[in-house]
């Protein structure tokens, strides 16, 4: 049974739309599941962050939360979905969050892969390889 669906989203998801959110909403309705929207703000190395404005991290996190709230509203999830914004390594934090919170399914989008994705690995491919729950990867359509 699917009770909790995690939807990791990139920055500015509200502007680009997300096939993953659409799929997660359909699945949540079919299973009576709770949706959790997650965005991981990638950590900056200390040698970089020391040269940036002191409130940059706070502003980036606040902007990400606003974006996630816009996504929730756009898909009729405001007040129904949990919104989580974390700072860290996206692939690792998605996996850690899923493990720590009893997530039954992860629904995430993926872009058309480029050469760098094959050599370095993308966030979605890391999640697929290491998740302890089901993962549905939805191809993000180009407009």
C-alpha cells in the first residue's frame, strides 16, 4: 500500500510545471496517500560561501519554500501536502529523507540525459539505484 509519496523538485518548478507532481497527485488520489514536496538546496563549499553575502543561504531557502508553495497551490495541494526545504547534497538528502520518514514511493522527474549524466550520474539515477522504496521517474517533456 502507498501511504506517503515523496516528490523531490528542482528550483523554479512552479514556472516549468512538473509531470512528476501531476503523476504523484493522480497516484495519491488513487491510493489515499499523502504527498510531500521536497527541495534540497545544494550546499556550497566553505571557500565559496565565505565570499557571498551572509544572508544568501537564508534568501535561497526562502525562495525555494515560496516556489514549493506555488507548486502546491498550482496542483491543488496547498494545505494538503507537506513542504520540506533542506540544505545538502540532493541525491543523498532525498534518499535520507525517504528512509527517515517511511516514504513508500518517490516520484521524480528527469530531463533528457546528456553525456555528463552518463559519466557523472544524475540525481534521479542515484535515487533509482539506492532507494529502498519504489521510484517512478517521469520524463519531463520539452516545450
